[in-house]
């Protein structure tokens, strides 16, 4: 909790604020943001706070393991401990200024577009007066929204409800909406863990208490938590023989972020049953498509935005991350292409398109050739195929994959490390994001180099210590985290 409080306190100096924010008139904020050492201390408070969260999270995870020669920890007590920690670490971040991303300001801008009667699928936030003063990233100025019609409705409702109030009130409501999505995600993940006989505390340990989750779904307020909450809830109800409700929940997830469309055929497979014939499977796929897509088209018509969310699927591809495999290979081949008189930019674009086609092809192959597999494993595999072949892999995209991987039933140490180490990697990526600084401090080494160095060295130290403790005290040559999953009878 001290780590979370440190992040919240540090955000006062380096968190994102719009140029027109009323907080600039507060003497404390104005003093901090114009004093070099105060800014340095705030930046370090954010980084050290995140490191404390990571250390606490690792410590909490180790406490869920069975020590050599000792009985397993009490299951109910462990679950309560994880839930208590998650709540304690979340609450201080709710009042922090936006960190690690300023997407919540984009939500406000798009909400104002909706209130003004404009269609965010056809125009960017630059069409509204004073858009830059809100704090929106200029990348959104002329970019159509990638979000679904349900989230556009949320944006409109929140902006309407906070009309006449400072922008920060709308930002707070968007953050509370993200926290509600996180709570839904954790609750239904816990229900799935109970249904399938997993270690409930271990599932919640990642879903609700991970520092990466808290950084992106609370401090940054990304709406991905809402999308994942609807997906996990939809899968749970489909497994409990309520496929119509499950389909509607997946439709709600698509209505937040259209990428959730990947989950729709999984609901059809659960509805049909693992041993169903192709005829039954195809009928179920038609049914879930009609229910899910039909409800979204109706919602888009009611809101007056149509089906522009389908075109919006391409918006995230406008940004590339250096660590995405498609981008690494594309840049490498693009660099050598001029040697054989081929345009490097075209080469990069072709590589990215080939990766995307390969991802879509592999996901399709899974749904057709491996449809008898566990639906949760199929869900993870399809999302992994699409995300890992994309040129854009944001840290919160990593949370999608790790959340779905946890729900497949992790049992061995190597699988646990596939959760822990990507979490650490994406945390470092998040902590390397620029802070909101005044112009004269934007290139100051103490504010650009020092926090990143502390983040990197701190993460390395924490992970080395954690590995030494784990190898010394726990038997990693046997399944230690999750019991074997209980087979569930699907419809």
C-alpha cells in the first residue's frame, strides 16, 4: 500500500494534466511542476512505488506456494489475503492523476464529440473546440475511435453527467468504470477457478493483484479491463449452460473493444459441445453471430454511429512497438531491402501484413482443426495468435494474454514464469513511458534517465532475489501452483 500511495503522490508532479486543467491553478501543483528537484522526487516516487508493488506481489505469490516439507497453505485464508491486498493496493491509485497513458483524456474528447452530435468513427477529437486543452494525445486529433458502440455510449453518459465540472471529474468516473471492469474480471475468474478446481488464490493473485494490472487498469484507466470483464463473464455463463447470456456478454465486450470478436466463436463451440458434429457447430456459430452482431448493429443504430466500429478495427495498427516480432523482423528486412534495390518502407508493410495473415490463419486453424480442445485453451490460443503477430503490442495487450492463460489452469513452474516475466517486462516498458513535464524539463537527464535506470536495476534486483528464494525454499520440479483442472461438462 505504501507503494500505491507513493505512485499516487508522485502523480501530482508527473501525472498527465491537460494544459487547460484547473489543477494548474492550485499553488501546490504549480510549485511542484515548476521545481526541478520536486519533479525528480515525484518521478522517483512513481518508480519506487511500482517497484514496491512488484516486490509485494512476488512476496504474496510465494506465500501461496507449498514450502518443502510443509503442508499446503490454507486455501480460504490465502484467497482472503490476496483479495485484501488487491483492494489495499488499488484504492490509493483511484485518486492518482493519469499515469503510463493519457487515453482517459481521449475518452473525454470522444464523449464530447458524441454530445456534440458528431460520429467518432468519422472524425477525430480535433473537431471539438479546445480539444488540446483537455489533455488528449495529439495522435488522436484526426484519428477515428477504435472503440465499440457500447463504450461510446459510456463516454457520452459520463461527459453528459460531468458537464460543467472540471475534466478531472470525468477522468475519475472513467477510472471507476475501469475498476468496475477489473472487479468483474476478478469475480468471474474466481468463479471459473471454483468451477474447474483451480487454486482460487493463485488465479486472483494475477487477475486482481498484479502490479501490471494495477498500472494499466487503475492508474492508466484503460477500458480493456471492461472488455476482459465481459469476456470472462461470458465464457463463465456459457460454461454454466447459459449460452445466450454468454453471447450477449461477449457482444458487450465487442461493444467496448471490437477485438473481442475473437471470443464469439468460442461461445459457439461451448454451446455446441466438445464432441458435437460440424452441423451442430455451424448452427451454433450462426446463432451466436446473429445474436452478438445483431445486438451491436441495433445499438449502433440507436446511438447514430452505425457500424463504424468494424472499420475501427484497423486503428491500432497505425502504431508500432519496437518489441513486437512483426516490427523487429520488418525493420530488419526493411533495412537490408535497399541493398537489393527494394523500398524499405514497402518491405516493412509487407512483413506486417504477412504476420497479420499468419495470425488470422493460425486462429482459424485452431477453431477448425482443434475445436475439440478445451475452449479456454482455444480462447487463449486465438488471442495469442492475433496479438503476437500484430505490430502493436501494448502492455495492456499482454494482460489480455496472461489473463486468458491463467484461466487455462497453470500448474508448473515454467508456466508460472510465463506470467511473471512478461509482467516484469511490460512493467519496465510502462515505467519507461514519458512523464508530463514542462518544456524546460523534458530533456533533463535526472527526469529521463534516472527514473528508468532505477526501474531497470530495481526490477533486476527483485527478480534475482525472488528466484533465489524460490529455488531455495520451494520444490519447482513438481506442479506447485495449481492442481490438475477438474473436467467440466459442456453443453
